[in-house]
């Protein structure tokens, strides 16, 4: 799927395919097709790992994500709970 969006097959991470429009990811500007490559300076290798790490993270304090776009842009996003926005 990532290749179909323009990512090279050597890129590792968790591809966002469904984002709740009212959730923290959407509020942080993340959407379908964005690739999460790091969470708090730790490499993300897949969706299951990202879900596990987010489940144990404190979204009240905020979690820093490194994300990539299909065009190759890399940026950092602070993901916080909706009540902390």
C-alpha cells in the first residue's frame, strides 16, 4: 500500500490509513497517507508497534512523532489528547 502512495519500498514505519476526524491525530494535522517513522526518538516499524507504543504513552503530556509524506518531506508533530489541544 505504501508503494502505491509514492513511498519507496525501503521506507519503514506505520502508514496511516484511517484517521478519526475528531481525534488527536487529525487535530495535529495528520491524515491518510502519512507515514509515522518515529515515536519519541524510537523507530516505528509497523502499525501494531505504533498502536502498542501509543497505548502506553501519555497523550496528556504529548507524544512527539516523526512523520513523512509521500513526497519525501519529514516533519515532527506533537500528538496530544483532545482535552490538551
